C-alpha cells in the first residue's frame, strides 16, 4: 500500500530561527516552501519532504523522528562531524544495537547513526 510512496516527516521545534540555522546551514537543506503558519518545508531526495512546525515542547521524543537514507554513512558522519554535529552513543541490549566511537551502529547489512537537532529531536542517517 504505502511502501512505494514518498514520506514526509514533521518535526516539532521551539525556535524557527534556531532550527532553520541548523537544518539549512549545518545539514545543508534548502527551503522548498513556506507554510501558512510561517513554518518551512524542505524537499529531499525521491520526493520526500521534511517540515518544521513551531510549537511549545513539553519533553523531546526519544525515538527517531526523521531519517535520511545515504549511500556512504561513514562519509556523511564525517561531513556532519566537521559541522559540529555530535552523534549519540546508543546501546540497546534488547535490539542488539551498539554504536562505535563515531556513533555508527551496524545492524546486519544496515548501518545507522543518530543525532539531535537544537530541540532534542532524534534524527538519523541510514545506509541500507
């Protein structure tokens, strides 16, 4: 049903200015559209869309809200480290997930790495 369709993720943020700086200047995303409430959306590969929605935050989520699929996770992690991104160290005994010193986890043939935006939202990059 849905598996062949692009996905859009919406990330709650507390400061549009601070978050736009992170998503545009650190992650390199470009604004695709401005939404009615002043929020922004970024077009990504294969028709996917990432929107930022400003709202009060009670507590940040502790799961991945959005993830990008990449061809070379090591290169992407290095590039993001150079921009000051800190990757999370994850150890999940239930799932057998453990990250290396750079923050990359190998899960069978898939590799993943997680970091947070300025509001503590978990973001990920994955290499399938």
